[in-house]
């Protein structure tokens, strides 16, 4: 059954490896969890899924494979008598107990059940003999047998595994779904780089154990500085005009970035970056920040992220005075080149789909400056942009 389950996960495009599958088998053989399907679900996800972005896909695959099952029979034939007795008595109603007496008592039922488990080699649905679902076997769930005993809680239980995977708490983490603040945080988290700095205040467990061992058993405490996220991000956000339909998406990105990066500075621009940007859109004409001052203030180690649809008149990119708001002394493309030359890592996230970029002349001009560093503002595009900032 487990091999079929593993192949089912592979067919669902989950990157599960043989090594991870063997880890699951070892954990089951070591009796890390009971034979509850709830526990097996949790253990399988821990062993087989290494990326939170795949949780939703795993839940769907698990649900489709174990649909209708509330209890999982043990893959081992060696099942303790006390456990079997406890599990059966847990679900026995007065009517069930009366049926057991008619069948020859609990001892006879347990003996038959153990014999079926010893012979059974796969999952069964329907039928009249094996432990499974939807059939007429005396053992199982969601079937019918006038003298049968249900294996699994009636009605799915208060917190059955079916409800756990059907909730799909991670349904927004798959790379094919729409962005929101939660999955943006998960994606941005991959950019973080931690280093220990400051006053030593945290216990270094490994160092303490090693020091104590070298000190003949006398306690030798070792402390280390706190781990801090050292990534520094400069975020430029296009606002107004054609960006109005993308306000919610940009708000989610901004919210996620503020929560994930300790060193984050942000500024706004309209259509293209010129000689100034601003922090407050309500006071953008009164409180401006010189772009040259930004280049002097923030070193090349800062990661620059520009967010905008890059859709404008080409004159706004290549002409003096091309801005729709004021008479700029230098073309926008000059300022974009300065930013790209100054910062070691620069990317542009575009909320418009890539198929539309080739039909926008201004987008093509910006791509000439940035190269292959423009990505769609989708979960997959965010992940690719993060990779570009890391390498």
C-alpha cells in the first residue's frame, strides 16, 4: 500500500524521493506514531514534503488516495493485543457489543481481525472480506454488514484526518495560485540571510556541550550573539495610472516585505524613475528624495527591487522632458542605468503577464537595461526573482 501511495504522490507532481520514502517506512517500523490516519498524515507530510509550497498539493493527493478512510490498518502483522482490544472497545456501542457476543465474543473477533490483517497486502474499497471501506466486510467503515464492526470513528469524528486535509490550510502556497500576503512571505523568506552579531546573549548548546566535555564534566557555558537577518532591501514601487488595478497585489507585496526584512527602505515613483522619488504619495510634490542621494546613501550591497507594469509612452523612457508630470532634465533610461550599475543585485517585478511585454515598447526598452531581470509578479515569478537576488 505504501509503495502505491508513494507512486500516487509522484504522479501528482510532488518531488518526493526514495530516500524520503524510506525515512517514512523506518518511522512506521519504529512505531513513531500510532496507526491512526491522522498521525500517518502528519508523519507522511513531515517525511515527504520539504517545501511549504507543496503542502496544498500533498493534501490534495493524500485526500484523493485515502478518500473515505478514517482509520489506517497497520502495515505490520505484529499488532499488540492490548492495542487491538483498546481500539475496538473505543468505538463499540451497546449494539456492537451485543453483536460481538453473537459472533462468539471479542476474542473471536480479534483473532479474525488479526488474521485478515496478516493476509491483506493492499488497500481495499468494497468487497466482503478485507478491512476497507464501502463494502460488506465485518471490518471497516462506510459499508454495510448486519453483524459487522466499524473500524474508525462514526461520522468522520470530531477531528478526522479527512477534515485535516480537506481544510487545505496551505492552499495558497502552490506556485499555480494567486498571490496573497501569506505566500508572498513564504517566497520572500528564501532571500533572508542570517548572521550572528551584537552582544553574546543566546546559549550555544553545541559549544556548551563540547566545552563541558573538554572540561571533565564541569559546566562550561558558551554564549553567542543573536542571529539577525542581514539582507538589506530597497523597494521602488510604481503608483498611479495603469498601476491602479494592481494596488491590492502591491499592498500585499509591501506588507510581506515589511514583515520579512529587518532592513527595508521603500520609495515610490510614477511610470519611470527620474531624478527624484518619494515616501508619501500624499506629499510627493513637497517631500521628494533625490535619486542621486539614494545612490550615495545606500551601498551596492543593498538589493534593489522595482515593481511596476513598465507600460508608458516610450518618450517617458528615452526623452528629456518625457515625464507626464514635470520636465525631467535626463531621460528615465539614464536613471535606470545608474541604478543598475550601482546596485549589484537588481530585479523588476511586473504585474502584467509576460506575453504582454513584447507588445509594449517601453517594457522592451527597460528590458534592454535590466537584461533578463524582469519577472512576472506571480508566486513563481517572485521565487525566480528571489533566486536572481541571491546569486
